[in-house]
């Protein structure tokens, strides 16, 4: 009898320690402590024993019964409290801060410029990254086999167009969208076209195969170089502060005539000369010019009636100068140590 009681006690205690929730505890109670449970059954057997053994076993049985009941109540309390707690909601406890991402430095620069141009009345237009040679070159006054194609190392794509010709490229410049926008919206036109461009470059700290540009086009009657200069001056002041000067020097681009570059006073040394501007006092940021009549014609616009200007900014270069980033490859690196700084 003694052994049976000890065995029951042990089974009870190990069973109880494994119980995780109240329903399981209820089953456990039925199994051991109810009227027909194992303990009652065992105690019922006492009556068949001789008087002396019965007394001794009865004493032990009582001790064990009390112990097991106490343990049971204890476990019940713990489980009930746990269950109460899990339904308890304190709305005043500060929440866990979710780690959220943030904008890429190129997106920051792009959006800043988009907002600015929007205030000047420009619309934002998107163009395709996989582009025909026609829009990337020919429509921009760069015929096949023209040496001007060598200015841009191009990724040609191994796919035929609907006419069965190989004529797809990864666009080398956002200028590809100029003629598309002209064909779609006609004149007058006032748009910017930001986006990703690709070149088959040997990469280093200043050259990357994938980078961003922001193109702009204004077409209307009597548009001239002064309008272009005015807009570019406004952009320079917006980017680098009210004292920023613009310098324009002739530069050849096939799709403009005359063509020019655009340089701003170095924001770091205010034109005195420093490491960032290579001691020239100026930072070259863009290409621009008056749109070549051939390009207007390709866009279905009559160059006798309309004229326009175009410009293209390198967004990586802008971001590099703004945030003093010294390696262009960081933008595409996905390196969190870099990205988390913005
Ligand atoms: N597409 C030129 C480049 O990638 C930049 C450029 C120059 C754009 C002159 C223009 C422009 O719109 O008029 O180097």
C-alpha cells in the first residue's frame, strides 16, 4: 500500500509539472483527485487491510492527499494568473519601436529636385530603361556609325524587336525620353525626366555601370538661351544656396545646338578652390543647350515655329557632392553601414 501511495504521488507530481494550461489541468484533476479518480480508488482499498496496517497507511494517505491537493491548488493559481495576464492590455505602455527603412540618398536628391521643378510648373515624365537605338541615339541626332556614339559605352541587348532587328539597348541617358515626351504631349512642353541609366563602364570610384540622371526639356515659341540660363541659375541656388553662381562653357552634345556644360560655384570653398572642386572653384554638374532642330523634327514638332532647351543632371554626382560621398559604387552597394547614414 505504501509503495502504491508513493508511486501515485510520484506520477502525480511529474504529471502536474508537465501541465501547461487550464483545460489540461482540469483533465488532470479528474484523473487523480475526483471522486472516481486514482487517489479515491486507492483510499477505497484501505478498508480491505488489517487494522494496524490500515492505520499506518491511512496516516500516510492523508499526508499525501493534503500534499497533492496543495500542489494542485498552487499549479492552478499559477496557470490562472498566467491566463489573466495574457489578456491584460495596458494601452499606456510605450510600444516597441519598429525598425523602418528610409529613403536612399539618390531618392532624396531626386525628390528634392522633382519638388523644385514642380513649383516651376514642370511635369515629371517616366521613360523606359530598355530602349530602342532609335530613341536612345537616332532621334537625338546620333545616326548609326556616327562617332558621337562612342561618347557613351553602351550595353546592347541580345533581343530582336518586332521587325526582327537587334536594336535594343539599356538606355545610356535619360535624353531617350525627350523625343518620347514630344511625341506624346507635343508643344508647348515643360517636363523633367528623372531615371536610371546604364553604361558599359570599367567601374572605379568615379564610374559606375548603373547611375541616375535628371533630364529637363522646355519647348515653346521664342524659347532662347536666356531662359535656359535663368532656370539653371535657379536650380543652382536651390541646391547650393543663394550666392551660387552659374558658369556655362561650350560643349558638344549632338542633340543640342549650341551645346554647353553647366558649372556651379563650389559649395565647399565658395569658389576659392579646394579638394572637392579640384582647386578650380567650379563644379561641373550638367550638360545642356538649345534643342537641335533635328530632334524637334523627330518629336513631330516644327522647328520653324517652336524652339526649346534641354538639360541633363547627373544625380549621383549631385548626391556625392551634397553628402561628400567619395565613391560612386557605394550607391548600388546595398551596404547598410553606408545607407544608414542618411
Ligand atoms: N545626355 C547627356 C549625357 O548623358 C547629358 C545632356 C547633355 C543632356 C546635354 C541634355 C543636354 O539634355 O542638352 O551626358
